[in-house]
């Protein structure tokens, strides 16, 4: 038996799916969100234990756009927002066994030991370097061409690992640092592009945020605004187009149900689409690479750590040959992350740089990481708290050639009207990216349903 359900089925109750559902509900469009786990949030998952607050996924929310501020206001989260401490403006990069503060002014840039005098002078050549005719390029090629080897090694390489868990030799600058790519394409130079950048005062306030009980507050708040809309512990087994609608087959416990919807939005990971959609068009999409990552949160008494941890965190360039990708000084960022008198350090291991390391056990990783923290931050003794989360496929990799995946997504949507693809493998991996793309997708769905009703 097939039941007529809501107008729109959304697969996945992560930030993308919930944002789309919220935006559609505001338009009085009926929605059902199917989530196989027993809770919402997807990769956003916060856990509390004995006074420790750990983020297993994204640790912060960098708000840059008005639509994200508007969403937080709609969800009435104002009193639950926690802005990062002022120390978060300082970020450390490891060089020669020492965490060095990343320069944030001309004076600090001129004096920083991160780059040699020759490397600093090399930057003066940037406006005169001709922009090649290319459809895409790797981050590494782009940065080394425009800025030189040292800015790549000690500036961009560690940030690429920190943001994408990726390899700058593989990732597309066009699709990861699009503003830099556009500056070169439009102005022929990053320096020229910076001078011509719009400096109007109309840009929204920027802030680095979290919430009183961690980032999972956000997806939970979205779900709370969607009563009887989100079905957790429900596995979608297949999605089939039929008679100008879609049959969504689900399993909840021992119960199998088939529901009919006017359109479907898939926000599940790209690699999982072939398990639900039978079309061969999804085979290529499922090949989009993801990087594995282990997140190891370690707690210490303050007297065990000689470094003041007076910053956002520490990133480790590949040329320094450590196993750590980097770590966040979580209890410095936000005050409610550790019990009184303790530090919480959240460490990242694996990624595209050392994928095999991500698969190691918590005990093995703790041994590796504590040795390196001892050397880099003066951490002594065993941690008093440890929490490990392994992500087999953590972050989609927008590699050079990513355009073919964009084309394939468009091909799928054209072949199957009423099917929409969304998630962090499309238009950006960050939480704000997913929110912005989700709002855009909701507009497309609304337009599709409106046009369909006119024809119908």
C-alpha cells in the first residue's frame, strides 16, 4: 500500500535537510524529513560528560551572511549563543617545533619568523605575475605561482588541512577558495583584486559562535520548529519515480512503509546515493572522494600544560612532519568546555595528508598525540579525560576536476524533475555554506511546485 504523504520528502536531518525543511515550512509547504539515526544533526554532534563539552563535528559557526543571522533570530537562539573569546583572533602555526602566532598586521608580518626575508620580498612580485588561461587549478599550484613556496607551506597548507582535511595539491582553488580564484580571473592579481574589493558598510556583522550546549543546539532548534515533520530512526530503502510523483520506501523497526511525494530532496552524502537511487547516473556522483578523520578530545589539568593556549588553536604544516593536522584550544575558545581548572584540547588526525592514521584506535592515537603535544605545547602526563570520534568519510574533497560532479548533479536533476540534490558536497562544506545552499534549494523547490500547480 502506498500512502500520500507530504509534498516534499527530505532525506537526511543534518543541517542541510533541516534548513530546507524550515524554509519550506515557512512557505506552508508540507514536508517530511527522513533520518536513519535516532537524533538530528548529521555531522553536527555535541556530547557532554562530567563537565566536558565535546564537538565531534564542526566546532564553531562562522557567521558572515545576513541569512544565517536571520535564521538564528527565527529560531530564537539569541540567549543560547556563545561568542568566541577575544583570544580566538590569535592562531598558531608550527615552525621548528614552536607554535608561532600567525601575523595579523603589517608590523607582525614583517617581523614573523614564519617567512624568510626573501619570501616576504617575493610577495611584491604578485601584481606583476600574469594570470594563466586555465579552467581550474590546484590550491598548491595557484598559491605557489602567485605568492611563493613559503606562503604555501606555512600559510595555506595547514589551513587547508584544518578546514577541509585536504591536500592542497589535489583540491581545486576554484571551488574551495573561490574568492581568490575570481580575483585572479577578474583582476589578474590578488593584490589588485583586494584593492578593488567592495568595502561598503552594508556587509553583515561577522562573528565566531557556538551555543551553550554545543553546536547541536542549532539542528535541534530547527527540528523543534518542525513538529511531526522529522521522522528519526527511519531508514529510506529506495526512492523511485512513478506517475509524476515519487515513491519513498522506508523501514522503521520491523515496519515497512511506502509514501508518495511530489518531490524529493536528497541531502545524504554523495557516496550513499547509490544505495537508494537505482539510476546509473548516481554511479559517478558516488565516486566523489571524502577524507577520513579522527577527532581526539583530550582534557588536562591546567598545571599539566605549560603553553598558555592563548589562541584559537594550532595548525601543523605538512613540511614539519608531525602526525597531528592541528588542534583547537577548545576551553580557550568557549568558557563552558571544560571543568574548572582544566583545559580541553581537540586534536585532528588523518585527513588526506595521513588517511591511514585516522583509522587507528583511540589508545594508539592518544599515544601519538600526547607525545606531539608534549613537544609542541609542553603538555606533561596523561590526559585526565579522553574522547574519540572516527569519521570514515568526514569531508567531501572538492578536487581539481570537481566540475564534472557539478555537471552530473545538474544532469540528474534535469533527468528527474522533482528531484533535488543538496548537502555539503555541493556549494561548500561549512555549516553556513550548507545553510545558504539549503535556503537556495528551498526556493527552487517552491518554484518547481508552483509551476507544477499552474500546469496541473
